[in-house]
């Protein structure tokens, strides 16, 4: 039989609750996720950079539609739908199965990227190139080896126009390595790798579909492509006025950073830690007559002496650590 509180127990419980009214309640803060961000190697795109990349790819697609329309003898349209920085795992997970996937090597940097295309539009290209009207299929299926060979030409044309577009900020080549119908089994990079994903729509009299152009941020950083776009979007320091420089210095001076005094470390076994009791002394690897290391943002920056200031613990800066 389940336990049931008696009337006396209920009265005692209510009295205890009423007696606690008015006491300070603990303040509960909502958990916030804080992510590390490296300003020297940013993996996010500013609005200006997104607009620059959109113009870059729109120019490439404009040239592409002219070439494809002429070769296919039908009207072809292409428009940029979006430019985003995402991780490779989320990108590959959003693609339907099957999907036409062209894996290419980015030279001279050795990284790999992918160009994907909806299967119905790829089959419409094949039908048109073989003399048909370019009809699409309602049910996607894997392309045969012959169909893969036929669609290779328009795919190479797309990559060629993208090569030309990137030659504005930097020199790089895209060399096709292989074809897949499921990107999840390609294993060309780790799922956590940050990539630049450009989505564009393809359409015309033969139907419509989406394509994605995806390159790793590491390749863009190594080639200095994003750095050049960043310089154009933010302006070089020499182009800033004295007022803008002073405002930037003031904004930086108000930024808060973590400063920590490292009193020392030691190594104990698990058994030694379990035997520790209040009042016991643990010897550190720093001598008492030596200054402690002060870290700024996790990096050693100063040497200082520990002490007190009023009723608080404090440190007195002795010298700056050079060559960090």
C-alpha cells in the first residue's frame, strides 16, 4: 500500500514552506553556450563578404548560362540562391539520395571540394545532349556509366566558370577526381570541417534543379582568398581615417579578456588525492620566492608577485613575458 501523509504531516509541511517565505531565493542563470572564435582565422562570413561572393558567383553563372544555352540549343538559367559557411556533416546530410556528386581536387593546395546536382536535372541534361527534348524523370535513380560520361561535359563547363570566377581574388584550379551518387560514402573530409557552400538554381525549358558548390575553408585560408575579400570589405589600415582608427582603438580597449594568475601545478595519484584532508599542504612546482605566471586569454603574458589588496587577493606585475 503506498505511503500517504497524515493530516499532521501535511500541516508540518505547510508550516515549513510558509516559514521559508521571504528568504532570498537562489538566482538561476540560463546556461549559455560559448564558442571559441579566432579573429585571426575567422570561419564566418560578414555581410559584405557574402555580397562579394554572391556577385562573384553571379558573374560566373551569367557566363555559364550563355555557353550552356548555345551548346544545348535551349534556354538555360542559373541564379545564386545563397552563400553560407556550414560544417561538412550538415551539408552532406541535407542532400537527397541519390545525388550527382562530382569530387574535385583544389590545386595547388591539395584539398577536395564537391559539386552536386539534382538527379532529375542531370538526367534532363543527358536527354538533351543525346538529341532528346530534355525531359526530366519523376523518380530519381543512379546514373549509368554512359550517363555519367555524357553529363561530364556540362559539369566541366560549370567548374571552368567557377575557376575563372576565383581567379579574381586568387589562382586555383578545380580538377575532377570522381563521381558518386551518395556523398555520405565519399569520405573526402571530416564532418566537422567548415566549408563554404554556394547554392544555385538551374532551370530552363528542360526543367529545373538545384546545385551546390562546396569548398573547405582551409583551402580558402591557405590560398588567402578570404583574406583578400576581408581586406576589401573592411578596408586596409592605411585607408582608414585617424578618427576611424581612434574609434577602433577605443572599441578594442573596452573589450574584456580573462586574466589568470597561475600559482603552480603538481601531480598526484588518485590514491593520494583520496587521502587529502583539510589542513594538509600540497607542494607545488613553483618556489615561494619566484614570481607566478599571469595568463591573458590562456597565454603567458606577465610575471607577477602574489599578495593582498585591501581584503582581496591580488598580484603585482613584475615584468612582461616577451616572444609569446
